[in-house]
């Protein structure tokens, strides 16, 4: 399951830029943006500079450097509850639909067919292509051709994941991606087995449990009782990873999504905020940001997008919508230095997004609407 923006609720927005500036380690905040939650901050993640460095290694076919940067350590994952989240944030570089990455990933796998990391990276990319091919509409509005394309890419991803398992059975993100595909196709027994095997490797995993609790929501064929059972089990493991307690927030998160379907933005925002009582998770922040954006509360949207990007700095749609929020906020005030500073922040986000995936639908949409975020023309 890839990053979802609330496209059905938000008005389209956008801007462009080439990355010609050095990137700060953390996404910039909007001037004077108020704090929106007293919940504990997320675990520290990797930096924007880390993300861009990994992306540059891919394009340069620097495979030995990539192997070192993406080496998985199950011992580290067991000792440090934040390790798996930082590792996932690195893999977000491959969670894009840009066709330009495909030949580099193919070359990496061809160079070392026994590299679990190379197969995992290409599988992550292929799953993103599957998701992009299927598109966002519900099943009744999705063509057979799109479903066939999704099946094609997900089958290729499964081949890579099988190889990744063959060469390293301990990498939790292989379980994570495999579980995601099993959820797509309603393979409940297989998904359950993957969850059990993954938790045997890293008993304190939050990342794997979050993926599983998403699958257990009623709208995906699960039930509240199934969610409660997984959450209760996670509570018992909280001595290993105290952040497992935030899983209980996904009950309120599910209510928020139901409210969104009824176009109740205020109610949804209230339930996302309730979810964050249990802990500050990027998913709560990201979706509350989209609700704030739809409600034209751009300061609050910026604050939440910033918090989500602090955990996962390579999320291109979040960068795109934060850039749009900066631009909208700037136009709410006078034409002065403050507006210029907001546009500069938006252009910076767009520039990073363009480097990571210039084909992303949210980014393209933002660029079509927010002309002021386009980069200055080069001489």
C-alpha cells in the first residue's frame, strides 16, 4: 500500500523547480506555523540529504555504495526500535513510478543476482509501478486493463521478493512488501504467515504491525475485533518497543477515514487528532495534513506535512502538497518578503520532489496549478 493523498477532497494545486540548492537535513517549516499536537514526536529518521545521496547512487550505478548504505542488520533492528523505520525511509527512494529508475535497478540485479538488497529495491519500485498502474479509483471504476497492469508489476515484484528471501530471510522489509501484495489480493492465510514469520525475526516491529492493522480494517474486509486483537497483542509487546502503543490510534484513524468518505472534514480532523493521543505517527500526520489542506487550513497542513516528512523525507506527494500549501498561504497575505519566503520554501520542496520522481501524479497536478512554484528560467 503506497502513499495515499486525499485527492477526492482536495482542490488540485502545483509548482516546479530543478534542484540547484543544497538541501537542509530537515524539511523547512512555514514561518510562524503553530504547533498542532502535544503528542510525542516520531522517532528521528534519515535526512533529506541521505535520501538524495541514495538517489544519486542509483543513477550513477554506484552499486557497491548502495549495498553498504542499504545493508540490513537484524541485530540492529532487534536492539533499536527506530531502526526499521529509518531503513524503510531509505527504501522510499525506490517507492516511485519514474521509469528512469528501471534500467539502473535492472543493472544492479544483473551485477549481483545474489544481492537481497538489490532484489528488495527493485521489488519496492515494481510495487510502486503496480500501484500507479492501477490508479486511485475504487474497483468498480478501474478498468480490466489497469488491473492487468497491476498484476503484471506485482508478479514481477513477487519474483524479486522471493529472491530477496532466498538470500536473506531476516530482512523485515521483505516481509513488509510481501505482506502488502498479499493484502492486495486478499490472501489472508499467506498474509498471516508472513506477519508471524516477520515478527519472529523482529518481535518489536511497529512497521510490520502497522501494515497488518491496515489490512484488518473493515473497509478492507477485516473487522474491528481483528484490529483489537492485533493491537492487544502489540500492547503485550510494548516492553520491547514502547511505540507499539500507538497502534491503538488506528481505531480512531479508521473512524476518521469513514468521516472523510462522508465529506466531514471537521470530524475527520478530530479523529486524527484523537489517534495521535496514543503516539505521533507519520500516517496520522499525513492524512490529517490532507484534511487540513482540503479545509484550506494551510498553516496546519504545513505543520503536519512537515512532521510526516521528518519521518519519511522521500514522500513526493507530501512534498508537493506542502509546496502548494506554502504557495496558498503566501497568497493569503500581502505581496511582501514573507510571501517571497513562502514561495522559496515551496520551490525547494518541488525541487526535491522533481529529483526523486518527476512523474508523480500529485507533483504533476501541483505543477499545473501553482505556476509561481516553477523554477526561474535558465539563461
